[in-house]
């Protein structure tokens, strides 16, 4: 069964795109959530510019079935550092967490600038993931509100790890 997994890509400007292109050849979906930030321009005081930056720098979401595509094959992808492990085991993310992140943030396809809603087919799943509690939703919103990308990544990782322990 296809599930969402969290992965880290190597540092560098184009490694996330390299991972996405390589895994696209294997028919594996990769999402790089992005957020629009407003930054002051250094060359023009009082002016701001809009820039897209990764919501979770260094991380990306991979949607695949480990029985179809072995994790070692995915991990050997150029530009990919490793699949995130929880307790030494590669575990899938809760569907509810991924759904909540996708609802809260405009997630785009980096190459085509398309909305994620067009990329993910809303197929009914045999095993529906449990919904998040209101407390968990507030935690995710607090993570999204963080201005620093590295801090946002660390908070999200901590939230995902905590949600693994306490469903």
C-alpha cells in the first residue's frame, strides 16, 4: 500500500529537484511543500519582495509502496541523503498529518507551479487514517507560523515523532 514517507535531501540548490526527477522515472510521487515569504529588499529600503522557499528545508515527502519500490532503491536516488527513521525504522507518516499540512499551506509543484490538489488524486482508501485532534491541529498551525525554515523543520520533525508515540 502506498504511504507518505519523510526523506532528507542532500544540501545544495538543485538536489531536491534531482530527487524529484529521478523518482518521477520510477513513478514515485515527490512533494516539496513551499511557502511564500515576504522579505525586505536590501537594495531598496522600504520595499519587499515575495519569494518561495521550502516549508521544511532539507525535507521532502515521498509517496510510494515499499513492496513495489524497495526502500534501498529509493535511498540510492541521486541527491537523496536518507529516508527519515523513527526508532531506527522507516515508518510512514500519518495520512492525517500530511493532509493537514496540505490543507494549511499552498503546496506547489516546483517545475510547473501547479496546485497540489491537481497532482494528488483523491482516491478513497480502504483504511481511513484517524483524524487529528484539535490540539494536534493547533500544533501544526504553530509550526507553519514559524518564520525560520530550519526551526520549522525541527518543530515538524518533533511533532511527527511525537505523533508516532501517541496516536
